[in-house]
C-alpha cells in the first residue's frame, strides 16, 4: 500500500521496449502495417497526389468558419461522412465544406473514424 510521502518500490517495466516489449515485430504481427502518411499516399494515388492535395487545401492561418459552414455541419452529415460505403452516392449534393466552430472539417472526422472511402472522396 502506498502512503503519502513514503518511498515507493517499482519494478522496471518491460511493456515498452524491454526484453518482451516492442523491440522487434513478431512474424504475423504489425510488420506489414504502414504509417498514416503511407496510408494517405496510397489512398490518394501516391506521394505526388498527396502533396498536390495538401497544397490545394493549405491555409496560412486559422480562418473562422462562416455561419453557412457551421450550420451545414450537422450530426447527420457527420455520420454519413464517417460511415458511408458509397460516398459518391451518399455525399452527393451535400455541403462538403462544412466545418464546426473550431474549423474541424468533414475530412478530419472521416480520417479519424477512419473511413478511407469517405476521406478519398473528400480529397478528390
């Protein structure tokens, strides 16, 4: 039992990088999983396409979203963006530039969920 101000004894943890930790991936483990950046590049068709999409959407500083963007950011649209299996059909005619009051876009939410189909559609 730990008491306030008393000495504590702790065993060295092997959870992160010790003898049994993540020092080397095991066969059949996570060795084939790429980084998020690699996944994004594959999603949009390569590194060049990813850089072009980033340059297209680059912004120097935070710009407060307009009232129409905030009004369009509904739970229904957010759910459709995060769960769609056919984004061309489900997101057609929607206001895809919708953002919440903090500037979080549908693309942020689609990739965080993650829904790679929806994210690819929003990048396109």
